[in-house]
């Protein structure tokens, strides 16, 4: 399963929750240090090339993704995957029907590792380095924008992101998002009982990641209503919004009571450009 990039992070040393503020209040140096943190974290994709190659060979979408995306994937879409990371999901998309996948990520290391994997497997996946948004592709050229699994928390401005999603989709094209639930930063990782971290707020604008792989990076918090409103304000029609008890990623050595099925840990959203 894809790594969370801190999206599943909840435990660890407390840090002060910032008051909720405008979308542009992230200092430039925080954005730059987050990018450096991702460049360092992406070295793992190179070190673990052989394991990821094996994963890519048998990669499948999550059952909930397969269920919601089945009709879209049957039409053999051209897929854009913003913040594609190691790109293992792109092989799952190709196997499930995607004609081609273009992954965009601002880490040259992640892009290089994903392209090498795709080339070795002869997959129709290409990768390009880009700081997003904007998405460096023409208007209306894609049938599906597929993203999430630790993507939105790195973006300060969801309206700018959603406007780009609409621009690159053809009329009738879809956005699919499978993402960490915005409540996740509040869950402590105690094994005995699900607890809310005292140092976090659902309505904070951001917090500092205190776990691997993006330790020290600034994560933006977007309440579920902000995600839905950004998508609909941009002009997309909301088709599905589903909350799930399972996180999309669990560190191997952590067993948290917050994942026992009673709390939301991820969500899926399907929307369509009219
Ligand atoms: C959790 S990871 C990968 C998520 C990916 N969907 C997956 O399943 O592998 C998040 C990725 O977002 C990338 N990223 C973060 N902010 C970005 C930005 N503003 N522009 C481009 N890439 C960004 C990072 O380099 C990282 O590879």
C-alpha cells in the first residue's frame, strides 16, 4: 500500500496547533523545506526499487477504488496522476483499464524512480517533474484525474488545485480522490484506546508532521467541507463521497485503536466535469 506521507500520522511529540487562517499563510521557507523533505523521503523509492517493482507487477487498486472507478476505467481513460510519488498505483490503474497514465511530482528522485519502474515493466506510464498547481498539461486532454493517498495535505490552496483539475479534464471527465480523512491528524496512535491528541484541532490551518517519511514538514489541514466546496465551486458535479474506517496506509510497526473500525480514517470522492 502507498505510504502516507504523514497523512496517517497522529502520535508523537506534541506541537502547537496553528489557528486556522488564510490559504496563503504558509511561509515560503516552510514550502521549500517540505519539498526538500519529500526529495529526501523519495530516496526510499530508489533504495527499494526491487520491492516496488514486485509490488507494481501485482498492484491492484483498493476494493473501494475498483468499485467506484469500474465504469470510468472500462472506457480506457487517459489518466493524469498529480503528486504521483512512487507511482505504484499507476500500474494498478493501467491493469484496471487506463490507456495511459501521466504522473506529475515535484521530486525528481520520485519521478526518476517511477519512470525507471514503468520502463522496466513496459507500462504505458510516463512521469514529469512539476511543482503543482498549475498542472503543466493542455486543457481538456484527460479523461480522469486520479490523486490522493497523502496528496492534498501538501497543498495550501485547494481552489487553485480544483480549478486546474477542471481545466485539464475533458467535458464528462472525472476526478477521483482517495485520501486520508481530515480528522486523521487528531487521532493518537495508542494501541489500547482511541484518543484525540490534545495538541491538534480539526480547524487548524496546518500542523508539523512528527513521523516518517515527512518528519518536520508542514501539513495543511482541509476539513471535509473545504474539499467538497473547492471541488463544487470549481464546477465539478459531486457523484460520490464515502467515508471509510480504514486508513489508506498503516506503518508496519503501529497498531492504533483509532483504526479499529469506529472512526473515519479515509474518504473517497468521485466528481464529474459537466
Ligand atoms: C504521499 S506522497 C505520494 C502520493 C501518491 N498519490 C501515491 O499514492 O504514491 C505525496 C507526493 O506529493 C508530492 N508533492 C507534494 N507537494 C507537491 C507539489 N506542490 N507539487 C508536486 N508534487 C508534490 C511529493 O513529492 C510526494 O511524492
